[in-house]
């Protein structure tokens, strides 16, 4: 957070996610290794939706592993369609993943260096691990149990040290580092996420309060308003997505499915106004799983800008009804 003047709603950096772009093509080739024609098609679709800024997910493109010639080609392809890259998100490569933590740490360092070379604005990561077999088989992966960070002070401290190491590196190259909230990790509850950020203790390391990751769980959840109240002061990046949620009073039935920002459980009109009033000025990334993800990103980007127009104009952010 900060006390700088808010950009206009038109100029506010709103990025689309890459969920709507196949990570692997029909030919079995990953997007990272795809021919330029595949990149051109993807960026043309993004531009056709009226979206001009993209978060690079390393499920699709790994800046750390792309040579200089291919890097020039992907920038040229994006530029032909008026698309720019805001940030890179390192996903499911936890620095404490059993058997992979040190390798993931090394990869994250290389990603930070690549992000600086590419002129990106931020590096995002987290402590979530690869999907389990049960999650990969489920219709919605969040309906099955994933990996769980252990209740082990030594492991917590190792995670803090490794993230602090990444934070120092990011600061050296002039980049902020953001940590995504995710269930069953040390960033999985409001209290734990805030404590983790405070233990890291670096000004350039903040939270990505992706509360959508939490409200979709098919189990009891924290109140989304309380989570945002606790975590927004630490936010330096923001994935936003929403889910409709239904549950019986006895907890015997719980269901959650993706929705647009306006239609789900979280009142994003309230939260965005709160964030602006509290000084949030960072990138907002619109995410969506299932269906036409890019179409949902387009709808959500328009919604966000409409809310920002009112939020920047002033007024009490709490003069918005809460469901």
C-alpha cells in the first residue's frame, strides 16, 4: 500500500490471466515452445477482447528458460497486437516442496533476473505445490485435497528464509515480490499470511490477497470480508476472481463454481473501493477458470474499471451494501 495518487480508471493497470490460452496445443507442444503463429493467435485473441496487458504465467511461458532470440520473438508477437506483459507468476513451485524446494528456489532466482531483463513490473509466487492426482482428476481441482504445509516451526522458518532471500534479490534488481494466498499453505489464512509477511520483513515483499482461492473450497471458510480487512494493508499485487457458493446450515453440502466478479460471493465493488481508499495502487489481474476464460476476463476488466471510476471519484467506500 502507499499514499500515492491513484491513477485514473482508464490508466489503472489491469491484466488478464493466461487461463484461457491452452498451455499445451493439439500437437502436444507447450505454449513456451510453440511456433510464433501460436503466439500470434493467442495475442490476437487477447487484443480482440479489448485486453492489452497480460500476466505471464510460467505454466505457459517461463522467462527464465527462454533464450534471447525467442524472447525477442515473443515480444515482437505481442507488440504486433498491442499486448504488453505486466508481471510473471511462478506457480506451484514452492520453495519448501519436498524434494524440489532447492531447485524451485534456484528457478525463482533465475525468474527474478529474467523479469528484470524483460522490464516486468513484479514477480509473483507462492507456496502452493503441484496438483495431486485426485485434484487432476476432479472436475474442479479445488474440490479435492491438495498438499498441506506442515505445522513445523523449522519448516516455517525455512520458508521465511528462502522467501526473504528472493525478496532481497528482487529488491536488488528493483522489483517487488508478491506472495499469493492459497489454502493449506503458510499463506492460507489471514492470520498466517500476515504473520508470514511480517516475519519476512522486507518492504518490497507483499501479499497477493487472492481470496477467491479460499472461498471456492468445499469446506468451512473464513469470512471474506475479514480476510480482506486483515490482508489488504499488505497487498502489492492482486488476483481477483469470484465464485458462487452454496452451503447448508449443517455443513453437509458445500458447492462453489466460478462466476464473474459481479455475480459471486465476494462483493468486489465493496472490496475495490476499500482497497483504493486504503492506498492500493498496484496491478489487478482478472482470473477465471472454466468456460470462456478470456471472455470472462473481458467482462471482469470492464466491471473493475467501472468500479474504479466511482472509487477514485471519492466518497465513503462503506456506503455500499454488503450481502
